[in-house]
């Protein structure tokens, strides 16, 4: 599985003009299931995200996790993280099939919540508008295969 993690002051996702998920300080996590991904990879990614030390400590060093700072996570599905860009038009054939992608996205979101992080979500497969106030900016790419 792949995730793009952004440290945010706030973030929200809107579908059809309605805010469906919103957080204050924490993480915006754009997540994509790839073909062949498993629940074990989803669990690994969730554990990695909640323990990623990208928040400032008292010495202004990135040394604290979202758990340490009491932050939240906005988890949004984004199959375009599977983009293959050999040419000018991206291909997405390495993304998981929609049913598998939805199952793993929901499992990932539940796993993050299971670690004690409050979670808000987008809607899988919907046309979403994501707004965020990137803090830093800090943006980290994670891949369960790397």
C-alpha cells in the first residue's frame, strides 16, 4: 500500500458541497491499495503512520508522533498514487481493483483508529475536494513495498 502523509494544522474533505470529514491538527493521509496488497500491509502502514515522528518537540525537532501530540487523521482514498507515468498520460493498472481497494482502505482507517488516533474519512470512489493547511510543510511518502 502507498500513502502520502502531510502534517496539517487542519484539513477537510467535501463531497457534493458537504463536508464529510474534517480534523484540526494532525495528519492528512492519502492512501492507495495496490494489486496484491494484504491486510498485513495495511496494518504495517497504519502502524508506520501513527508512529511517524514528524511533529515538533520542545527543542523544535521532528521527534513526536501524532499519538504523542494527540492529533487526528483525515484518511482519504486516492488511487492516483498508483500512477505509472512512462508517457504523458498516467496509467493506473497497478492499483487494486475497486472492491479490494475499498476493503483495504477501510481496514487501514480502522487500524489507525485502533492505535488510538481519532479518524475522519473521505468517501471511497467519490469526487472529493480536499482542503488542508500544510504545517511545515511536511510531506512524507510511504510504501509498504519499500
